C-alpha cells in the first residue's frame, strides 16, 4: 500500500490519514468491487477536503457510488433470460416433482 505497517495502524486508529493513492491500493488489496472502491476513495476525499465545495463534490461521489452499489442486479449479474441449461434444470426439476406426487 505504500506505507509502513505502523503508519497504517495509526491511520486506522484515527491518528493519521492515508493518501488517496494508499486508499485505492487498500481497495485493490481487499478486492473491493468498483462501486465499493469509489465509495471508499470518496469517503477519504471528503474527509480530507479543505473547502465546502470539495466536501460537496466528494459527498456527491459517495451518493452515486452508494446508489450504484445498491443496484443488486449489477452486483450479482442477474439476467432477464435463462440459458438452455438453466431452463432444463428448472423445468426438469418441476417435472420430476410432479411425477413423485402421482
């Protein structure tokens, strides 16, 4: 992440701040998704912002990343249609259940 473990510990305990580059490296290390990484970086940016305009900018980024992350379809890769294999599995199980009740 580009810093010493002792500094990272201090930063995590609120006694120091990580640079945006270090926050981005942490997001990669923890294998965060893009929306999660954006939110983490924006939170850090908002915390470091020196003006109200910059805080507002980063707050908007946080809200957009949060909205993007809350979109379940994008996170789990849902599809509107079933593949042939999925269709066979689904309907095949229904057919097998109907035979067990006969």
